[in-house]
């Protein structure tokens, strides 16, 4: 019997209708954002309730200042420079006076910098900050506090530690993204499957088990996304999971550019601010690189694909990351085996932080980070753009696939040469 093949979702007609629907949703979303922007601009110095997302002492014009990132109640992000003696307000809501007379709609959409004054501080901590403080209490070293805060609750890392993480090639591992969402999904599915199967066999054998389990796991993931305040890479991951299952459940191809385009288009239509999120686009490009490899080597065994993808994603993402951030170190190449180990490490530390032994790996991790080094390298920005063009072409042509691999390898060679 011939094997049934999964089909594509759109033909030209249905694709055109989907495009029109996306434009309609995006127009409504932009209209709503502009309404919120107009309400903010109604006064030159409005008072608005905000949450403190990040707070750090930085040298600005040679003087120490407190740089604070706020999320306004209308969803916009704003960064203000304030007194270096300000107490730690992360996770708290404040009443903020902003000077927005010169802020444009484009500034509003991508996040803006203005002068601001904190008028009142409210005592209640956010759920995310309460989680972070419970995690941080398990660790003595500041870097470990930042590491596990970023790993589990997506709290921002300090500039110094973020630079070290980037130079070691660990940013994509330690910043919450679809990679972590996938691991959490697998853990939740296999923990819930035995009790659900028992209940299904006993009380409702007529139910579609995998579909029910998906809705339960998706509900858990959404609650996690809500608690972490809808960070862009996780929004993209959640959208991909929902769209992917919807297509899979209807016998439609999942591993295709079409699937990725549908998910990204829907997310941008409903949440247009994501267009200005670098983390969102990095996450999207990472998924595209995975689809590219699977498209050309879909006949490989699962364990072969699993191992090869770690090398492939490292090479493909390197031109973009180095052309933007420009930090590299000798430990950077060690991120490949560390990424493989991470698949076992992440569920292990997740379990340990539910006990009193959350700091079990701290001595080893501190030695690892102490051995890291940071070097600045120069990779032209057009190299990053070239990798995006080749990646899009690689979904169709094998020559572009090999060109992408060559560009990544050449970028790696250039970075090693510059730090040698």
C-alpha cells in the first residue's frame, strides 16, 4: 500500500485570501497601536503606570547612571536614565512621568529612550520577579543568579555577563527560546501521558488522546509564557507550536517555509511590535535553518539528524551573530558539545531547583565561565545579510545550501584568525 503523503496548505487562490486576511488583521492591530500611541501623546508629560523590567548601573558619558527599562501599561517599552543611587526596583510597578513630546509612532513601536521621573513605587512584586528571587536565593555567586534567572524566568543579564556568554557562543542556549520550550513540551508530554492514558482507557476511550494531551501541554506552555510576560522568542515558539499542530492534525506539511511563514505572518499581524524585536527574528532564523537541513536530509536517522543539527545551526547562525555583536572567544567552538550536554543538563537543573540542591552545578559552571575569554572581531554586516539570502535560497536549491555552509565556515575561520 502506498504511503499517504502530507499535502501543502495553500494553492494560489487560498494563499491570496490568507494574505488579505493577514493585511486586515495587521491593519486593525496597527490602528489599535496608533490609538494607544495617541493616548500616550495626549499630554507632553503623561503619568502612566509601568513595570520595571531591567535595572542596571552603566557608565553614561563617563558617569555612573541607573539605566532602567520599563514596560508601560499599554505594552510599549521605554528606557530612562536616572540616579545611580536608586534602589533595586526590578519587578515592581511604578507611576512614571515621561517626556514624550518628541516621540514618534516609529519610536513607540520599537521602544524609545526619554527622560522620566518615578512619582510613586507600588509594593507588589510581579510573579516573574518573585520566581527570580526564589531562584537567586539558592545561589551565592552573582553570575549563577543571572544564569538561572535568564534560563528559567528570562530576566536580563548584566552587560558584562551577557558579553561573556556571547563570546562563549552560549547565548542561544541560556536565553529562553523555542529550544527550551521544546524540552519543556517533551517533559510535560511524557509526564502527563501515563495518567491520561489510564483515565482515557477507563472513562473516555472515544477521545483523541494525542489531541487532548496537546491542548493540556499547550495550556501549560501558555501559562508559562504569560508568567514570563510574553517575551518575543517564546511568543514565536508558542505560535509555531500551535500552527504546527493544527497543520499536522490535518495532514498538512509542517517542515516547510510555508509553515514558518504562516506562523510569523500571524504573529506579526496580531503583535506588530515583534517586527522590531531582534530576539524574535533570531529565533525565526534558527527555525528556518533547522527546516533547511531537514529538507535536504530528511532520510537520515533521527539520532544522525539530532547530532548534525547542532553543528549545522552553529555554522549557519554564526555570520549573523558575529556581524551584529562582534564578540568571540576560544570557548565559542566548545558551544557545540555544550549544546548537546544541555539537553540532559536542562531537565536535571529544572528538577534540582524544585529541591534544596539547585546550586549543585555551581562550582563547575563558575570554573567554566572563569575560563572564558572575550575578543572583538569584525565581520561586515553584508555577511549577515548574505547568509539570510542564501538560507531562503537553500529551501529550494542545494547549491545555496552548500553556499550557506561555506559562508558560515569562512566566518568561523575569519573569527579564529582575528583572535589568534
